[in-house]
């Protein structure tokens, strides 16, 4: 009898897994359309389709974003392989913000003049009067150090967004990854432009729970196994 119940339940669990359980996925999209921003702004987009996740869940559980850029006293685009010239770069002019397909916007680096995206984030992540910079910043909410740990010196590496922001990258958790994500880039004062090279957006999704129909299937199998056991018990009692 126990063997019959085990077989029935095992079959139901397999059915639930195959019919309703989706696995987690990690998908990265890269935008390498370079550009120069000086008293101007623009966006770089990342499009995720349901096919990118291969049938796995599209529910966001983690977001990581890396940005490769340069900020210098140059008034024109600095080629990727060209060293940054000496001079003051004025980092308080720059802004980076990420917007999800559902319209949620989160500020990664803020300047005090840009309030149209997230009005409450009209502060300055960095101060003016720093040397030039070229490198990659990876934004990861689990990083120990905020990106503006030293407000006067931008540093390449892995950081969590500015502590002064109202939320965290976890604000995107629970949303659908499917659709177009947009990175807003701004340098809002003329001179000392920002050269953008590449950005990479990595989305981790969650395993989905079994579908209700699959859970019902499991319940039916267990009930059927119980009914079969009861019939065998009655037959045994009648024979005795």
C-alpha cells in the first residue's frame, strides 16, 4: 500500500515540475553605442524578450548594471583608447538613471540640476574639482561601498548606488524583465564632457511557483492513492 502511495505521489510531483515549475535565469544585454554628452542628455536601451529567458521565469530578483565612461576637461568625445588629459572634470554635472519597462526610474548617480526624472533625487552624488576619470562602474546593491564613498573622486569598481537615493536597485524586484529598459545619461553643463562607451545590464529572475492546475493534479493523485489504500484495507478486513 505504501509503495502505491509513493508511486502516485512521485508521479504527481514530476507532473507538477514539468507542467508548472520554471527555473531561474540570468540574462545580460550590452549596449555599446558610444556617444558624447556635454550640456545634453540621451538614453541607451536594453531590450529583453520572453525568448531570452528560454521559457524560464521573467520575474526580476536582482539587477546589476555596469557603465564604462569617461569624464574629462575635453570638449569632444574621447576615443576609448585615448588617455584622459589632465584637468578638472566637475563630476557634479553627471546623471545616470535606469528605467524599467513598467516605468519605474531609479537614480544611480545624481546631479543637483536634473529633477525631471526623480524629483526627490535633486542632490549631487559627487563634488566638483576632481581629476579626470575613465573606467567601469558596476552597480550592485549587495556591494559594501556606496559609489560616492569619496565624493571628490570617482573610482572604478563595484559599488551600490548613492546612499542618498530614496530606494535601492531592489525597487525593480518583482517586476517583469520583459520589455525595454532605458539608461538615462546626462552631463548638464557645457565643457568637460562625458564620453560614453558601453553599458551592460544583467537581470536575474526567480523560479516560478507551480501552476494551480499542477497543484490540483498533485492533490488528485494523493487522494487517489488514499482511496486505493482504503479499498485494499477493506478487502483485507473482509477476507479476514
